[in-house]
């Protein structure tokens, strides 16, 4: 029961709703639009209880952190991550790096994300 909280669901083919994540644990709130791939993995952006922001991914079990503003030294994370249909469930997200204010595009499946592109605008 997640009464009075927020929840991200995935609707199954039979109409049953699977809870992907809710605000009863370390997630304070959700932002932006979740994205679903053909394997049933859902990715989304969330504000965490420690005031950091994370891009998370899951299918109803344990969530995987793709990127986090504190852990990965980011000023901000875009609220519309994209998850591919590849076997790994690769997630792509835009962010701003704290060290140099570079706009970055990150790729990850968990652990430290890979920087695909960085631009400081100069």
C-alpha cells in the first residue's frame, strides 16, 4: 500500500499493474516522464531522500542506479531518460557536469555511467 505517496507502475498485457518504484523508501518524488523498453524495463528520474537526483531503472525488483547527481558529480540530470531495446537495457540521459558545467550525454546500465558527449559551449 503506497497511500498518499507516488508510484511508478508498468501495466502488464493482462491489465495487472506492476509496481516499479514508490516513495515509501529512499525516493522522495518522481519527475519527468518514465520510459519503457520492449523487455519491460522502466527508467525514470527521481529526487532522493538525501536531496540528490537519480536516474533509476527497474522491472519490479531491485532498482539500478544509472546516474546520480552526488555520486557522479553532476549539477543536474534531465527528467526524460531514454532506455534502449538492447539486451543490456542501456539508458541514455542528459546532464550537467559539476566540475566544468559541461553539458553531457551519459550512457549506463548501472555503475559509473560513460560520457558519450561533453560540450562546454565554447
